[in-house]
C-alpha cells in the first residue's frame, strides 16, 4: 500500500541506479553556474558549488528552462546532471561571511559558466534524485575551491547591492525583467537578495517553492481583477514520459492540480491531488512543490493575457518517468500553455476531449478531485443573464 | 464643490469593508440628494449598491453632480485609520478625493482619483416570490455554522421558516429561523459561502437584513438604516446544481 506522495516518490527514486561520473579528489572544471544548498541538518546545512569536469560553456547543465523547449531527451538531461559534482561544506545559514558562501554568491550572480578548481577531502561519490530538486552527481566535502573572476548579471547584481529591497520584491522584480527562474532561485538560495539582516542560505528545494509561490501570489493579485475567459479551453503537452492537460474554465480563479503515476514502479495507478478555491489555501500543499510551480506557470499565462479562469491540470506520468525536479512540471505546463488551445462551449465536451487523451479513465480523476467534481456538480452562475448593463 | 461630513465614520468604513472585498475600483456619484454607488465585480457574480442620502450627513453640499472614481483598496486603507470619535469629511480637489479626520488632531488624506472606463450598471429589477427579514447576527452566525461542512450555503424559505443549510462530504448542518412574515410559496437557491461572507463584512450598517429569495435566482440582500437615509444592498448570482 502506497501512502502519501512523498513515500511513493521515495520508493521511485530509490529504484534509480544510474552510474554518475567518476572523478578524483581534484577537479578542474566549470560551474554552469550552479550551487546546491541541502536541507538536511537545518540550520547547519551542507552548501557548495556544482562543477562539471569539463572546460568551457556548461550553462545548459543547470538551465532547466531550455531543456523542454529544445526537446532534450531524458537521457541527456540525466547525463548533464550526473556530470555535476557537488562540493559541500557545513555552513550555518546566517553565516554569509563564510569564504565559501561568498564564492557561492559570486557564482549565483554570474552571467556565464565559470572556470573552477576544487579539491575534495575524499573522492566524490553517489548521486541524488528527488521530486523537488534537479538530480546531481557525486558529492564530497570540499577543501579548497577557486573560481575565475566573472561578469555578473546586471539585474542580479543590482538586487545584490540593494540591501533595503525585500527578497520577495526582488524575486518579483527579477521575474518581471524576464530572468530565467533558475537564476532567480539560485541567487535567492545563497542569500544574494533581501534586506541585509534577513539574508541567509535557503535550502535549494525550499528556495524553488519560495520563488514559485512568491511570483504566483503576485500574479494572482493581478489576475483576480482580470476579465474571465469566454470559452472552455484545453492546452496540452507531452514530454519525458508525461502528458499534461491544462483545462481553463470560464469562472473566477480556482485551481486544482492532479497527477497520476501509471505503472512507473510496477502495476500501480495512483493519483495525488490538491486544490484551492477562490479564497486561497492556508496550509502547505500535500503534493509539494509541483503544486506551486504549476500554479505559477498557469498564472504567468493568465496575467500575460490579462484574463481570469479556473484552472484544472491533469498530468499522467508513465513507465520510464524519472523524477527530475519541479522544473519538469513548470516547463511542461508553460509549454502546454504556449500551444494553441482546443476550445469548447461546455465542461462536459472539454472533459470528453481530454478523456480521449488520457490513459486512465477520466472518472478516476473526477472521483479523486474536489474542485473538478464540484464544477461538474454545480456551477457558479453570473448576473449577466439577469442584468442589462453596458460596460 | 462637494463636501460631506459624518460624525460617525463607521458607516462609510463598514460599507467599504464589504465593497473593497468585492470590487477593486468604483465610481461614486454625488449630487444634491446624496452619494450613491453601483458596481459589479469582475467575475459578474456580485452587484453592490450603496446609497447615502444627504440627510444622513451632518453637513452636505454638492453644487453639481460629481463622479468620483477610486481604488477601493486605497480608500479602505485610509478609512481603517478612522478613530471612533473622529469626524469624517469628504471633499474633492483637482484629481483627489480628500478624506479628513477631525479629532484630537486634524488628519488629511488625499486619494488619487483613477480613470475608469465603465459606466456604472443600473440595478436590475427582478420580481421575487418572497421577501423577509432576519437579524444580521443570525445570518453571520449561520455562515460560521455552515462553514464547518461546506463552502456552499443553501437558503430555503417556506410559509413559516427560513433555513440556512449545507450538505458536505463530512456532514450536514441546518439552521432554522421563524421569520414571521406572510410568505405563500417556497423558494430555494444555493450560494457560495465566500461571496456571502464578503457582503457581511459590512456588519455595522444595520442590525436587520432584508432578504429576497427565489428559485435559482440571485439573492437580494439589503441592509437598511432605521432612519431610511442609507442603504447598502447586494445581488449575488446563485450556484446551480447540474441535472445529473
């Protein structure tokens, strides 16, 4: 019996045995730029750079935004990631004067890959897979670390020196300037933004959700006041053994995320879901970071179009699926919403259409859902039918 | 020239507590009869109407009709700063709504007027089979009772009683109230609890709520001052259960 999603994914990731790169105690390479802050033993966490044992431009290895749009295969992505050797040192999260942390901040602000040299205490070992962060290769305690000087990104540098700017405002600012999400999140995780006395290291997995939900909250404030879409719209996308359907419904903002894992481990068919009504959600989502990242991606689209809608997202993950981190959800949902939608006049027709694309009978999703079930059972009418107004 | 003085700022404050949670911007219209406001929320689910007659104000003058367009959130932030014994004054200058609190000190806030493209919609005239009154506190309490099990509330009224009820996945709740009105037919409609909560934020306007209810019809909820000088009313679109 599979309990919650965390237990399920733990089981899934523990089954993955892929050999990561073999390196010695001395590494002469390049950081994409990339940093990793662990959450174990918080607030004394393991922080450090990730370095690929090769020279030149390695930026693609830590730029999840570019993988799905450029059709990079799962094998290639895993290849990139397992080539990244993680150096680490135990650091108190508030200890930003630490020499290693200062270098991590420099890395996080960099515009390009940086030539790096590292000396490890022992030969780096192992690999790491998780549903939240992107996988990485072997790790070891780092003894010496040197990076070449590097040009900083103009906008990241600006927020780095603005010690009065709140971290949340910085994230929103950088997102609106069009910076890649991964760059914002890296800088956020190494304490490169925020009011000076509040700056700290933030474990990578937490920093991803913090950035996603900060941006989502901001966008939702705008979307709440936008006009409602006029038709039922279905956006789809498939990649990396996943199918995504985003159903936008002409109603005020509400959101439900449902994901089915089908025969990934064996014969299992499990659905995890979570939702929020128009009045929002108080507790942390039980399905984790993907809930916030998908919400962010949908709100990005609605805010861009200056429209409001109820969003139901159905995802199916099939055999061969490997957890690659929440970016996988973010970029797939973004890609789906960049396609042209198929439009319908009512919910039933939209669901009929989607049910032909899903492997699992849609009834199973409906049974598990809260919001979708409610939308099928009853609908919020508008005053339009009763009103003669002119806007 | 427009000037309106209220010795009790709570009327405006409580009204905008509700209004600002429903609409983000409004157009207030003033003329020599008083101040009125009609607004529809962006989702077209709730319509709100506010009317404050000139007699309600301790001092009122409006030489020519004015349209005052404001961001309700900004106005609410200012109204929240009112102290109970402050005297509130509204006036206008070029581009600002001026809110003055006269108390221990004189505090002046200028709220920028905004551009609104819409013409305020006229309230629709609907024929209702039923009309009755319930105490404000009773409805407010009922909302909290219902909230335990559902985010939808079913309003039913028959010859004797008014019912607020909910049927949830984990339980049901039902509140009964003898309305004491002459009602000849039964009426029932379902509404979003959140939407009703928004309206009931105006909890200092009146002790009594007047309700008009039909079958799958919008809810007409009115708060009327005893003096008849002020009215805050809402129209809320129902939720409709599907046939299956």
